[in-house]
C-alpha cells in the first residue's frame, strides 16, 4: 500500500507540471517565431473557426480579439506565451513545438484563465475547457473511417451505493446490432483524475479505435463501459477527489487530497479506489449484465484505466483477482513481482496483465512486465508509447495495443 500511495503522489507531481502549473511554475515567455509558415486550423476547432492553428513543426498559434486587454497569453504545456496586439485589438501568439497528440490549453487575459472560443471544449483538469490536437504520424488508427460503425451512448442508471442517478458511456460494436443473439465480453475502461466519463469517449476516440480494429480483424468485438471514477461519494459524505486530471490542471489550482490539504475522507491516496470499487461491483456491473447481451463471467470481463484510473485498476483487481481476466494499467506506474505475488489468485486467474506508459514518462513498464512474466509465469505485456508523456496520445496507443490482446 505504501508503494501505491507513493506512486500516486509521484504521478500527481508529474501531472501538476505537465501543462497547467501554478503561476510560479508557469513562466511568461515571448511568443515564438515560426520557421515554417504552413499553419492550418486544428482538427479540434469548432466548425468554421480558423484559430487555433498548428504548423508542420507542431507549433500552436492562437488568436483572439480583446481590444481592451493589456495582456493576453497562450497558456500551454506549463508556459504562457505572450501574444501581441495589432491596431484592431486582435492578439496573436505562437508557442514552441509541442508533443504530438492531444493537449488541454487556455488563454490568459489580464490574469484571467479562459477557454479559447475557437476550440471545441473538453472535460479535463476538473473543468470544461479548450483542447488542441497536434497531428501525429500514426493518428490514422483513431480516425473515422468507412467501416461498420458501432455506437457510443450516454446511459443513465440509479446507483444504490451513492443513492442517486449516475451516467456512463457505453460503446457497442456494430455486430451487437447485426447479430441480435450474440453475447459479448465487456471492458470497463476508466479515466484519469480531474476527468470524467466523457474522456475516453471524446479525447480518447474509443469508438473509432475499436471500430477500426474490429474491421481489420485485430480485436474481438466487445462492449466498453466508461464511468466516472471520482463521483462516488455517498449521501452526507465529505471530501473526495476533485483534483487535476490525467495530466493537466487549471492554473493555480491544487488537487484535493494533495499533501498539505488534509486529503479525502476515505483514507487519503491509499483509499481513493474504495468508493469506485463499491459502485463498480454493486451498480455498474449488475446494470450492464442486466441490460446488455454480455457473457457474464470473469473470463469475459476486462478492466483498464489511465493514470488515476489505472491506479484504481491495480488496487481493485489485486484485491479481487477473481473478478477480471484481463487487466490494463496505462501511465499508472510499473507493477512489480511482489505486488502480484501478494495477491492470492491473481497470477492464476488473470489471463493478461498489460501495463504501459509514455516514452517520456520513464515508467519502466516493459522491463516490469518481463520480470513478472519470467518470475511468475503469467502473461504480462509492457508497452512504451514513443515520444509521448502523460497525455491522451499515450493512452490512445495503449488502448489500441491492449484491445488487440483482450479476450483471446
């Protein structure tokens, strides 16, 4: 447990500095001059909006009209790039090259952090705000293609544990509709801290990844359930995690439960999975197995998560090794032999343990999986996402790899 707590605190430090640090960690720097003026509107823009833009060097250029402002900055990846105002009161600024993949960002206008009106809005860092897609060489695997399409739905259900209605997202493969007698395995897939059930559906492009893999014959058609791993308080219960999310947080905010803030009621960092475990076992799994055509046994049940969600996956599956046969942990630290050995039945019951991280995170998942496989004889697989950090492209790639190994 001590190691799990320390690992989560380490991840907290990583996420705190990733993109939206506190003001002292978010220095103001001059706007960058681009070497290549081939900027194009980002694919994550609102329809018809030209800005923000991205060029072939992966630099971001933002523009906004704010005639009365005295300072405007582009706040991305832990830095605020000072923008310049023209005679019409329009501010323009350009960032340094960014890692490929998805990034939360914001604009700073006279000290106020605000969304960019040109961007689509995403829930991350504990608020709805701007996000931008930096093109990547391998982005084809999550694009919408002319293949049989599954569905992604918002589903509301009553939770006996929290005593209120909850919402999850449910992905159904195309074959769920074309083969009405077939039953399917289920993956329970969780987000990071400060994110919610929209993360995998929107930023993660789960439906597109699965539709494409299934069409290519690389993945077993399955149902995927994406719920909220933070909103699990019972009536009258105080505290809990509000914090920063999956890699980024708003400027100046600290996560509840961080060192020095007292922490949530359920045991600080070490107890952060307890509430979701109860919702998962008491409400989510029974709801899914009642309302959908699923193969309702542990051999056809998988559980994976990113960052905080991966930490929850580790705590929950190690304590309940009879519940899931496939386990995935993305950017949540490397598992070790002692942890697996300490869970009676885990190595025997779990058919696949998959762990991953971004190449810039240096988590050592490949070596850790090798050690578990060699010393315990279980099917453990490690994956490292090339040239990415604690961010959504790491997790899209992780799902892409994990999905090809599940239920086989």
